[in-house]
C-alpha cells in the first residue's frame, strides 16, 4: 500500500489547512449570526460571509478539489483528496467554502461520469461554478431504505416524458435557496432483475407536482440553510432526457457514487474528531477540580490516549480504503469502504462524547460539541447504517470459507 501524496496534493493540503485555520474557523460565529434563525425554511438565506469565503477560495484555486477528472476538478485521486477532506472536517463550513460539500459532490461525480452533454451544460457547469446547489432524494419513509431494492417511488416512461410519483424524506439540500435540482432514485421497471429496476432522474426543484412538505430536524436542529426535506411527488413530469445514463442504471450509478462519497464522509469525520480531541485536551489541562487539573484525575489520561489511538487507527483504515478504491475500484474495495463507514463515525461519536463529559454541564450546552455529536450520530445511519456495512464485511469474510 502506498499512502504517499503527490507534491501538488501536499501543496493543496497546506493551503487548505491555512485557509481553514485563518479564514473559516474565525468566521463560524459570523456565519451563525447571519443565519435567519427561522423555523420556516422558506425564510432561509445564505449568510453573506459564506459567499465571501467561497470567492476567496475560488480565486486561490482551492475549488472542486474532490473531482479526479482534470477537465472539471483538481484531478486528485482518492489518496490525495482524503487528507484535504480531513482538514475540511475541522469546520462544518469548510466543505462548502471549497465547493466540496455533499450532496453536491456526489451529484457532480454522477453527472461527470454518466451525464449527457446537455445535462452537464444545464446542471453540472453551474454546480461546479458554485452558482447553484443540489439535492439527493433516495430515502423513503414507508420502507427500509437501507435496502435500495425496497423503494416504492416510481418513474414511468410515457412517450417522451417520465412520470414520477413517490414520497421521500431526508432529501438533503432541498431547503437551500440555491437548490435548483434533485437527483431522484426510483423504480422504472419493477419486474426487471433486482439491480436493474431503478433509474436516477434529474428533477428541477420547481417542477409542477413536487411539494416540499417540511424540513426534518436532527436532534432539534434544521441544518439551516440547507435542510433535509420530506418531499412528495405527484405526477411530476419531466422530459425523458432527464434520466441519467438511461433507464435501469440507477443501482450501477449509486455504487459508483457511494465509494468516493464514503471516503469523503469518513475523512471529514476524522477531522471533526481531531477538533473534538483538541477541545477535550484543552479542557483537561485548563480545568481544576479537587486541586488538580482534570487530566490528572480518574482515568482521564486513558480516555485521551484511547481517543488519540482510535483517531489514528481510523485514519489509517480510511487511507487504506482510498488506496484500494484507486487501485482496484469500488467492487475490489467493498470491505474497506464498509469498514470505514462503521469505524469513522463511531470514533467521532466516542471522542465527542468524551469531550462533552470532560466539559460537564457546559458540554451538553456547547453548540460546537452538540453539532459534532449530531454529525456523528446521524452519519452512523446516513449512506447505510452500521448494521448494513457490518453485514457486508461479514458476508465477504465468510465467503472465503465457502
């Protein structure tokens, strides 16, 4: 295994780290102050400081770093982009600042790999320019969506149109005032082979018949200004050329989309865990109880040591997955990708929990630690729950003995 980063990647890592430290983290409070703080998602607006930072990052060339295709992005492979994703995980604002935030990253990758020239012109180019944002609609409230073959939403090809019906939720990004389209996964051919039933369709956010019912809260927070929407599609009609790569290829596209996306998620989680560990250690050496610093009480040194080791182990495993994805592709890296999807969010959750405990009563009221805990807990469900990924690892391990 080769984890060595290219010279260009090392330069970009340093530039991104400096920008996050000097510009993004100091502006977190300004960003929070500029939010609308409204429960009505229709009133949400994008804080001006975000657009200011995006313009600066774009001017410096720190833009679309996630895309390995040099025509559209930085041309970095997964090994080179992984440490950049870790740095952006240190601030919840950083991924968007560099135009590297989900679900836009996955949607852009889909359009680069599978989109038609017309789809790229209409949707991909403004997305990569940072002029618009997008959403991804897959999960359904009525079925266990961790099994994609359960989906009930339909997209029937009728003449030169696709007629869409269904009920989705956790449609990430749909509340953003800049969101202009969704990539929607549905059943096209219910009687086809189970992995050829689905299609991915581009749906304009203002398509007649589409209704955003509400934004779903995560531990009471609505993730303004992006949101996670519950959506209903009632005889929504779009041209048949809005199907990506043609009917029946949705499952194939999803597999290609999720591999790199999970690397991004896990490395951001590791960056977030590093920030939580910093908070934990600062509290441990700066807070006095019973005449001693907290670091010298009870088993707190063991907690700090365990956190350090767990983060480093998660990083190495994620880098191994990135290397495997680059060298043998998604299907050759299935064990590694599933393993990190379990490990990284659980490590983040454990470290944040320790940081909250070290802060005592202040910990459960601390906005940053609460946000990190919500990220960790939600990520253990998003892109497949822990149990699905453990099942994949076990299945492939047992296959060796059959």
